[in-house]
């Protein structure tokens, strides 16, 4: 595995780690009999279960068990659960649509009386649940949901997202493509026909237009989610012959596309670049075409930074579940660690008592914390939306280790690929990324 | 010219696959008047069964065209295990009830089968890509086709013709036709209607598992692959006329060519076009292109 991490990211990582250690060590321990009841929500059935839901929940359970046993390495070593309170989890399936999620959210808060909720991967679910969290005054920390609209079009008090949104993922990919494919003249999009696919293509194509105005868009395809059969679309791409094809496909759709496009020689004729194909690499193995450019929505999975926390989580997950951790578990775990940080900051400020939702929400705003995918800052969305670095690499089969590697990896710092606080993502891209701090 | 050829070829390939998925659905409705919503889950089970056999240590040694026999065996085994069991133990209990009750029963069955899939095979994708390369590639102008796609077209023709000939040219077919026309009179004439139902349902399940088994090499097999397949199958059989095999064939071609045209000429409307065509057909012929107006018993 080839990993490269910029000096700036390393320094930042260390600074955040130290800050978090200081916070944890100073936090008083709550009454030993108290527990922190945590609702974990993600897809346990349906099309997103195998790609995200089940791996995420597995990662979450592993992290909660390790936190309760005090086995998580620095900067979280030595503190049981959340501020000394063992974590008690209640798992909920995210399948069923927005109305079902609203009901389940109410059940978790009013019947199960959870102290906070983490999870949700579906953008529609996040948009539906957010106002309910404010209505019930209960902290919810989203782990997925690609749409940037949650905090750009609304303002919430108890709602947080401790991971990236689609802008960051696709701006990083556009930077990578602009650098690695200097001769590219044309681009086409191949994205699912719903908010994630459309937002991803919008952000990628706008960013690429800013970075490389000479590249012309020659086609946009939006297949339905779950289609499974892409022969006709692949032929359209073959006929258009773009130099670059952008895709944000995920899960079974992505795997089907890779299996069908390979024999049709699409990857021999064009550079297909993926926003988040990292999560299918371990499972597809030698069926992954060589030379695919892809990210994983953060420095996750095989792209994880070389830190004790990241290395421990990556190994512990593979030891327990016999498959490498991919982006889902990494994102879910960083959500739990973000909440842990907020709870412990709140406890530090209230004299060590179990914090209220108001205290947790206040502590979460603009917090920084360390995660297996590197440092995360709640820097935008008025302190409710995280920013983090991203990594993009190129697929290469390693026959000796019997796994797909990502080589030629480049890391992009959080402030290079995210808009400043208070700036809308789309406007930020269209104006040429004002305020971006890119060091490479 | 390239576009016209691409629309024609992609439309035929997709239509053939759709027909393979939908023919079992329309056959079961034609004989038993059951709109089997679990058909999609049975399709998924066929895919898993084929992948399990082909990837097993015993059958995994088999190479070349013989792999297709292993996939067929997977479909047969799954159908023989599930078809008789579901018909005898579950559906038989509801034959006297309203058709809508049977529809709800098969909907419940589809959810149970999806969970059964997860219990047996887990939630992670399974793959069986080997057979996809068996027939090589075909390069036509700027386009590449995989030979396996044309094998699916051939398989759809064989399955469709075979089923049609059995129903219309054999004694077994005549018995089935008689039950289709009137099960009470058939019973009075000495036909074992229960056995016809058992055979028809099991054959319908086999057609579902067969479609799944031979789709498996093209896709990542996940527990929910049947959901999309069943929705499109409904569109096909509604266009063609519920219960008509010729109708399913024409419906599949209409959907395949409409979709391919949209993808090449108006990509945003890929899904819209399919249901627009379906609505148009229903406006002109509410019973579908080959459907027959049914008298209602009061």
C-alpha cells in the first residue's frame, strides 16, 4: 500500500490530537452507574445495506465495544465510553423512506429515551429527520448524506454532520483529474438519477470547468438507481469517446457497471474517474480494472493516514470481520468520536455531570477531533458541518498481497476542498474557490 | 447510423433479458391468476444459487461451456426446492380468497424471501463473472458488445418458443389451457387441477430462477436485485397483456427499444419513456396488447 501524507496534514493531525488528549484527560468522570444511551441508525436492509449500512454498523459496534473497554488508542486511550459513562446502543434500520425514519426517530427519543442519535446515510432521510431533532431537542449526528443542502439551506440547533458532503469529494477529484490528465479535452458524466448523483456531477463538472476551462462536457447520463444493466449507457459513452468519464455510482450499481464496462473495453478507451469507488475494491479484488482513479469520501479504507488510531481501527476491523474496513465504517466511527468529543467537552464545562442535549450541542459547535480518517473540524455550517481532508488514488492489483492497492495517492487538505464558513458550495466553486488553501 | 444500430442492438439485448425475467410472471398469472410479487425475490435466489454452485469447490473446477450447465442446475435445484413447497404449503391455502389477498400474500412472501437470502448468503455482494467472457467480444464500429449478451437473446428465444410450443402443441399444454379457461369445468372433466397449479407454479419459479442464474454473470448479486427486475417485469406484462406469452415478448421489445432510444437521444427520460409507453398502451388497450377482456363472475 502506497501512502503519502502532506506535512501540513501531519502537523494538523498532531495539533488536533494533542488538543483532544488535553480535553479527554481533563474531563471529569460521570457517576459510574450512569450510561449513555446511543441510537445507531443505518441501512440494515435494502440496496445500501451491503455497501454502507452493515459495514458502518459493524464499525460502530467495534468502536463502542473498544470505547467501553478503554481499548481505543491515543488520543482516546484511558477514557471509558463517553466521559466514563459506558455506551449502551440501540440499532435501528434506516430502510423505509423519510416518513418511516421520522417515526423511528420519534420512537428512539420518546420511547427509548436515547441520549443522542448517530447515523443516517440517505440524503432524503437526513433532510426529513433534521427538523424533528430540533423539535424534540435531541442531538443527531449524521454519518453520511452527501447533500450539502442540509446546512446550506437550513439552520439547526441540534443537528450535526461529522463527515464530508458531496462538494468536498468531487472538488478533490476534479483537482486530481486536472493534474493527472493534462491532455484531457472532453468529459462526460455517468451518475445516478437522484440527489447524490446530480449534486456530485454538478460539483465535479463545475470544479473541473474552473480548473480546466478547456475541457468540454460532451454528455450527461443519469441512469435510474438500481438499474443493474448498463450496456446501452456504456455504448453511448463508447460512441461519445470522452477523455474523462465521471461517476459517483456506489454499491451494486457500481459493481455491475465495472463488471459490464470492463469486457466492453470502456476502460481502455477513456479514463473513468469515481467519487467513491474505494468501498468496492476489497470485495471485487482482481475484477477491478487497473488504473481507475477513485476516492472514498475522505482519507478512508486503504487511503487512511498512517496514524496509530487509523492503523488500529483498520487492523481491528479486518481481524473481527475478515474484510478490510472501507469508507462506511470509517465515516460512522468518526461520527461516534465526534459525539464523544462533544460530550466530554460539555462534561468538562458542567463539572462532570452527564450533559444535557443543549450542553452537547453547544460543545459540538466548531469542535475538532481526531479520527481514523485524520483530523476533523466542525468548521462550516455555523459549526454544524465537518470538514476533513480527502485522498484520491489509482487502482492497481497487487498479486502478492492478493488485494487492490491505490497508488499515486494525493491528499487534499480540508481547507483546499471546502468552502469557508457561510459560503454556499455551488457559488464557491463558480467563483473559483475563493479562500481555498491548497498546498499541493 | 451508429446511433440507429446502437438503439436497435441495445434494445433487442435489453428486451430479451426483460422477457426472460417476465415470462414466468405472466405464465403464473395466466394459469393461476396470481400476480406473483415474489417473482423478483425468486429471480434473486436463482442468481445466488448459480453463483454458489459455480463458485463451489466441486463445480468450481468446471471450465468452458459446461459452466452454463452448472448455472442451469442451480436454477433447477432452487426451483424444485422452492416451487412445490411454496405452492403446496402457502399459496394453496388462499386459492378460494380474492385475487388481492393472493397479491398481498406474495408481497409478504417477497419480503420473507429477501430476509431468507440475507440469512443464507449475507448482505455482501456475490460475483460469478467467469461465464460473461465465454462468448468473447464483438466489435461493431465504435461499439463493443459482449458475446454473452447475444447468448441471452438466444436463450430468451429458446425459452419463449419452448414455453409457447408446450402450451399450444402438446397434451400437457392442452390440459393447462383448459384450466386457464375454466378450472371448475376442467375439474368436472377429470383434470387434476391441483397438479396443474403445482406444475405451473413450479415452472414459473423455474423461469424466475433461470433468469436470475443467467443474469448473475453480468451483475453484482445483492439481496435486492429482484426489486428493479419485478417493477420492469410488471411494465412488460401490462403492456403485453397479463397472462400472454406473445404479449410479454412484444412488451419486452417495446420497453427495450424505448429505453435504448431514450438513453441515446434523451438520457434524462430513460425511466419516464418506459412508463409513458405503458400508459399510452393502457389508454388505447386497457387489457394490454395481447390481453383478452375478461368476464367477471358475480
